[in-house]
């Protein structure tokens, strides 16, 4: 299966398999922990919670799995190739375990939840299988393995949000951070494994979210991204009674924006059926809420959207795009697209291309359909579009997106844009990089008069395929 993907904040290719390193640990026992993460930003965020829990239990982290006592791999199940990647990595860990037989190997996250104890049968080197809602149990489960048992906890919860656990910020630039505001997903898109691996949707207490944003701001952070599988269905109530206080996503966004005008706020992911005009007006009201919306379309054809159970059609999606353009004329829009979903015809695929033409997305994450066991699509429909056709359609979608991405990038040239400096550019210590409001990476020369964490106005002079280049004015 072809899985072409451009770097994104949601599913950052360059971070796949990244190991997490903590600076220090209280009451440490000297046991060394290695954690590696795959998949979406939510998984990277969860690894920070795992690190926090195990740091309290006395662990120190190591960037080298060969010297670790406990090796964790936080996994993704979204497409088959994500799982293949994890299986291959486990083989490498297995080779180390031969040399260091008391090494404990644990599988966390979505694949753990999907395969449960079957994992222990299939991969003999695995000692521990822990689903996304069971991380508080990790110290206890490690204890069980120490006693010579294998351990599994894949219970999903209706309440767990880890609201009280202060995630340790890992491999951080000290300027941008992610805050998880909800867990799980109730949408049941027919292709998607997430409702099965992450359970029912639940929203985190808004006061703990605002406090986390405030603490990050006080520690020098200048941008937070509010994370959830479907942020627009965020809904929190203080109690069951009718008079109980309730907070929706637009209200939460406002509370976080009010932490400081100097704190940029982003969010991801929005669902076309749930994003409201109230959210758009809140974005318009606050300069520090970034004008960027990730609005996955998946397909441009109404019949395919129906078999995908997306609960909107082509006209509804276009109406949402019109609302965004009307209320937020400067807003960047990105999307996710799946090609070759069950029964998709050539004409239906053409409608995806025409939707791309209609929106001219700033960015897109594009995939060919990968059947996931146990999902409604796997149960109800035949995966009947040949691999070669899926791949050809994907290539057409990607080629068109490249034109649109280039077109959108060109629109910035000649403008002066506010950029939050994140650090040195990847290529050179003579340049800084940072993002503009619309989430484009901007590169410009280093100077003593400004430093990372500060905002600068950059005149955009030119663009490469994915980056803008300019100078501070
Ligand atoms: N096959 C291909 N792509 C998928 N996605 C989710 N499930 C599948 C699947 N079975 C894509 C969707 C989603 C993104 C996170 O991954 O486009 O929005
Ligand atoms: Fe994230 Fe979905 Fe992968 Fe789970 S399956 S890690 S929720 S992308």
C-alpha cells in the first residue's frame, strides 16, 4: 500500500519512532525506561503522560533502547503499514533482549488495544500489553512482570482523561506544546479503527485545560495546540443537574485564548458535521487564535461519504468551506483524503478531485484505503478497488494537491506576516524558523535583536515547495 504523506503536526512523519528523553527524575531507582512513539499527535501526547507516571515511580529515561530495562513502543493501528512498522521494530528490540534477557518489552497504544492478549501469542518477546486508558496501572503491571508473569490491561474507560497528570514535555522546543482536551471518538466512520482502540468520547475538565495552558505560558511557551479526535464535539458539564455549568468547544477556545494575547492557540482535528459558526466567530474575535482549520473531507462524493458514515454530504461540506471563507477570509484549510474506498467508481473519484479544485487546500494528508479488521467497513463491504487503482487515484490526488499547495504558498509572497520564532532552521544555524498564523513554516536570517519565543514581522520574499523565506522588517 502506498502511503504518501507530507509532514504534518497531526501525523508528523519526521517524528515517527522518536524516542523520548526526560531530563531528571525524583526518587529514581535507576531503572531505565525507553519509550518510542508512532501515529498521531495524541499518541506522542500520551507518551508524555506515561513518562510522567513512570518518572513518579522512579524511572529515568534513556535514548538508547539497548541499555534500557523497560522498552515501550506506543503504537498506531490507523493503516496496515503503521502496524507493519511496529512489528519490524519489535524484531529489533527482540535482538537486544537476547543479549539482555531481563529487558521488559511493553506494547502501548492503539495496536495494544486492538490485538489485546493476542499480541502475547503473536509476539513472544512482548511482556506487557497496555491500552490507552490504562496507563495509571503501568507501575503495578511492571511489578507483575517483575514477578515473572506476562501482563495485560486493555480496559477502556468512560471517564479517564488523565486531567490531573502533568505531562512531562518531551523533546520540546520550549515554545510550542500540545494539550489534550478530550479522548476517544464516538463518530464511527466506517473505515476507522479509532473508536475501537480509543473508546468512547470524553471531554476533559476545562479548568485543568486552562491551567495547563497558563502553566505553559508561565514557563515561556508561546503556542498551544488543543488536541482531540473531534474537538468540535468537546462538551463538558460540571454535574448532572440542569443548572450545572456547561462548556462547549467555542467557549473552551475563548478561555484558552484569554490566558494571554501573547499565547497562540491552535486546535486539531475538526469534523465537518460539528464545526459551528460560533467556533468561527470566536476565531475571528481573537487575534491569537490561529487562522488555520484542519477539516478532513475524506471524499468529495456524497454516496461514498454515506458509505463512510461521515454524516455529511458534498453540499454540506462546501457550505462549511463557504462559511469559513466568509467569516475568516484569511484562514488556511487543510484536509485528509482517502482514495479507493470500497465501491468507489471513477466518476466518484473525479468528485474528490473537483472538491480539491473547489477548496484549493493549503495542505492535505492523503492515503489510499487500508482495510482495518473489525471496522464496520471490513464487516459490511468488500475491499473491492484494486490496489493499482487506489494507488493511481492517490497519485492524481497528490499531484493536484501539489499545485494547490504551491498556489496557496505563493499568496504569501510580498506580505508582512507575524511569525513566532521556534528555533534554528533545520538546514542552517544562520537562519531561524517559525510559523505564520496559517501554519506555514517561515525561514529568515538570525539576528541578535530577536530570539526564539518572540514574535517578529517577516516580509515574505519567496517560497520553496513547502517553506516561505523572508526577512524581518
Ligand atoms: N485507510 C486509509 N486511511 C485512513 N484514515 C483513517 N482510517 C483509514 C484507513 N482505514 C485516514 C483518514 C483520517 C486520517 C487520520 O487517517 O483520512 O482522517
Ligand atoms: Fe492515533 Fe488513530 Fe493511530 Fe491511534 S490509530 S495512534 S488514534 S492515528
